[in-house]
C-alpha cells in the first residue's frame, strides 16, 4: 500500500512568441516542476527555440505526489538552471540562457485532492496469550496462555459467608495491529471496542490519536486483575467462546469502508477437551475447476 498518487502530466507548450521576444532562444535550457516550492522533476536539455515559434513536449515520466487534505501549489518553471543546480528563491537566479522577461516563466496551479477518505482495519492476526491466531480462526488456549489470580486480603484468602473458599480470577493478554489503508488521516482519535460472548467491554480509546495513511499501530490490552472488566477476564470451561473486535465503534472517522471494521475469533480452553485438542476450523471450500 502507498499513500501517494501517481499522475501523468502530458503535453506542455513552450513558446517564444511574447510581444517582448526579440531573438531566438538559446539551447541547453531546462524546465522544472516544483511542489510547494520544492523541485521534484527536471526535464532533459531543450534545443534552441526560434523567435515566433512554439512547440509541444511530453513529460515521459509520471510524478508521484503525496495525497492529503491540504492545499498545495504546483509550479512549472521554464528556462531553469541545469539539473546539477538547485532552484533558488529569486526568479533571476533560476534562469540559464538570458531573456527579456523572466517573470512569465513561473506558473502556479493550486492543487487540492478531492474525496480522500481513511480506511481503518486490523491486520489479519490477533495475539491471544502466547498465541498468534488469524482473525476468523480458532484459539486453543492452554494453561500457559491464561493468567490466574486468587483474591486475597492481606495474606489470607477471602472468606465468603460461613464457607471459606478461595476466589480465583482468570484473564488473557491481548494484542492486535490496526492500520489506515486510506488516503487521508483519521483526523482525530477514535474508539475501538472488544466484545466477549456478547458482553461489551468498556471502550478502548486509541491513545495515540489520529492514524495517518499507511501507519501501523499496535494496541495491547494486558489483563489486569484490578481492572478486570476493561480487559479480557474469562471463565475457562469446555464451551465455545467468541471474541469480537469493533474498530471505530462510534463512527468518529471518515472511514470509506466500514465493512472491514469487525473481526472475530473463536476461543476454546484446551484443558477441557480430550487430549487438549480443541475443535478444528472447517477446511476451506474447494477451488473451482479451471475453465
């Protein structure tokens, strides 16, 4: 993916026909393109241009321009210095062969990109415990993937009523990557949410702020016993569980494609399955025969 657009600038006309023209234009001059005042393309050396003549030349190379939501200036400069010299700040310093009027060699166009939008999505894998699982797949968690903690008060286990027993809590560390494959930054922070077995966890705010085009960002949600409801607290058993990630849950960005904002993974606990073998994902559908 790239956040840059490639554009073809085709025919450009240069002429030696102005009322102030009085002689042939000498050869070995160059033309140049500048983006916001910075040179990014220089032509081949041009041959002499006779008095009263015009000619059309084609730009044989495409120009690559960063696409964003700002206003830019594209400048086309005639009769500039050779490629070994950088353009300076004054028109008098740019010209190589002499001519009567240099001010009309510098032409500006205001450029603004239209209909640019962001496209936030998650990379194909999620980190659950010590495992890396593809979204849409199955996580078979072992005891090593699950964090356990006993509720204690001082050095004594908590007693409930007349029956003394130990209260255990279990959780799993999570992590995923999100990226912006659109052509515009998300402009402001947005909110993601985790849903485990239909129970919505409180919103997980994207602390890093806006997501730039092409930017890849890691989000980690380590389980915290003292903040159990905002992290992934689980109850290991032999049932099927579903973890869902919802990106930009409040539609705070100008996302061009919201169909790729939802992701799910199935979770099983291996200790409750024979030989620790959880259910397997179904095989992929057979490929269509070649024509």
